[in-house]
């Protein structure tokens, strides 16, 4: 009978205790997150407040209890000792305030008893430290890809069943994230990165959990790849055409330029043989070559950029987006010439381009040659009129108005003979 009374009293006390705990107002303003206990035996649920470890340094915990009791009261704080399985004195204060705060707390379970006369309120909460450390490195780097290899370690977050002192672990949901700058590039611990960047790049491994605790580790990827890029200026004009090639490659050590022969020439040669045709005209190794196309045609250019290290050579190849077009030869002669000083058509000019050699002769109506110009290596006109002109004077005097005859002969840089002949009129009157 006595045992039954004792058991009844025990259950009644636990019932009253749980009523008090159900009204608990214990908080932790400085915590990163919180969870709840899952005691197998102890018939209650307590809050667990999580504090993050930053670079091995743990932020001190804090707890605050709030009560509705008014007037002077006592706040008795105790800390659970898992070795003795009892709560031991930690701090006490008597105050008329309706809250009490303790700071600088280490891990463990804290209990506070708020007492005013015969009235008591009991609250409990756990402080646990969330410790995560991470390490990042680059592995398996080659010309196609590399691996960001991440790892992390954690310390178990331990609390105890207050009824039988069973050790329990708070389970965390730990995730990994890789970032390049502020951009997330992967959500796994060790991703393989394809299309590596062409410059040294920092990557940050972030390890975090549901409580808001995280740690970061940064690794530098040292680029071994290159990107071939270039531009050409000009890409079209008369022969001889001098083209400046601007190397815009990224992360290259050595460069090879392949200047192809005229496209039509290659096609024509290929039609007459089953053997491979050598399509390369010149190979250069300059950083920014300057090449002069002597003959008319359509030309392609290829650049090979190389990044060379002790164990690896990475190569990238690119072609000029458009062809180099070297104009075919052409001769144009005007049929009217008005050297009257009005600023329009005052000079007789012969327009030609992509010519290798040219000879210009002008005759009067009686067949006498009055002007002659010849060059066996025409260069530098670049789509302009030839500087060889007749100003309409003969021996310092104006030539007579009338009909004159011209003959133009030459060899184009497309290896075609060019001829032009005919009459032109010389007018002197400004009204004509």
C-alpha cells in the first residue's frame, strides 16, 4: 500500500513538473538555430539551441528565461553533470525583473527554477556546439576537365536522456556547395568541372547544415588550358594586301599560324590528283604576324595556341571567321577629262587595283604619244587611284580640247593580262 502511494506521488510530481515545463519561456537570442530533444525515456521535450564554431572558435552560448511572475523572485540556474547524473549549481539571483539571462555558456543542459514563495516554475534547455571544418583541393587536372575535391569533418552533437543518462546524438543534414565568386556551380562534394577556365580561378567550398552553421574553404585552380582567338585587319583589298593579325588568345605560351593557299587554287589542284594536296602556303610562329598577300585570291588562316607545362601540353585551334579576300585585277579609264580648274575631273587618272605591272600611254589625235607611265611592281595604292595622272598640260601649256586615245596594258596579281584602250574627250569650257 505504501509503495502504491509513493508511486502515485511520483507520477503526480512529474505531472505537475510537465505542466510547468509546458509553459516554458526559455530562449537563446544568440543561437544560430534550434531543435528539440527526442528522449527515449524522459517524459518531456526540451529545446536545443545551436551555436556555430567559427574557425575552431566556438561562440559562447546564452540563455534567457521569461516569467509572468511579478515581484521579487529567485532564479536558480543549474547545469546537468552527466558523470554524476544530477543538476549542479551554476548561478542564482533574486530580482524583481521578469527575466534572467546567463551568458558565456559551454555545452550542456541548463535548468532554471523560478521561485516566488510557494510558487515554482522549472525550465530546461540544451546548449550544443555545431563544429564543421572543410578542406578543398584540385585533382585530376587535364586539358578537358578537373575535379574540385572537397572533404569535411564534424564533431558529434551529444546530449543525454535525463532519465537514464543515455547518450544521444543530434543528427544534422549537412550539404556541400561550390561557388565561383558569387555563382553556385555545383551542389556535390567533389564535382568534375568541364571546359576549364583560361585563367587562374578561385573556387570556394561551402559546407553548411540546417541550423545555419557553415564553414568555407578556398582553392586556386591554376589553368593549364588555352583559348585561340585572333582578328585580321584588313580582310579585303587589292593586291598586294598587307594584313595585320592581332593575337587575342588566352593563356597561351606558343603560337603557330598557318596561312593557306588560294582556295580556288587548292580546289583546282585537287581535281587533277588523288594524292593529298599541300594547302599550306606559309607557317609562322610570331605573336602578331604581319603578312602580305602578293596575289589575288581567297585565303584562310588558322591559329594554334599552346599552353605547355612540365607534364601537359594543351592545344586549341581556331580559324579566321571569314576569308581574306584579295581582289582580282581591274583597270578603269574615264572617257571625259575637264582640266578647267573647277575642282571636278580636273585630272586624268586611270583607276586600277591588284595589278602586278602596268603601262599607261596617251596619244593625241595624230597618233603622237604625249604621256607615258610604267611600273613593273605596283604597290601601295590600296583601292585608290593611281598617282600617275595627266593634268592636261603639254610642256607647261594647256593641251587643246578634243579627242585623245589611251592604251593601258598590264599583268594582274591574279596572273591575268589586263588591257584597256579607247578614246576620251578633253573639254576646256567650264560649262561643258
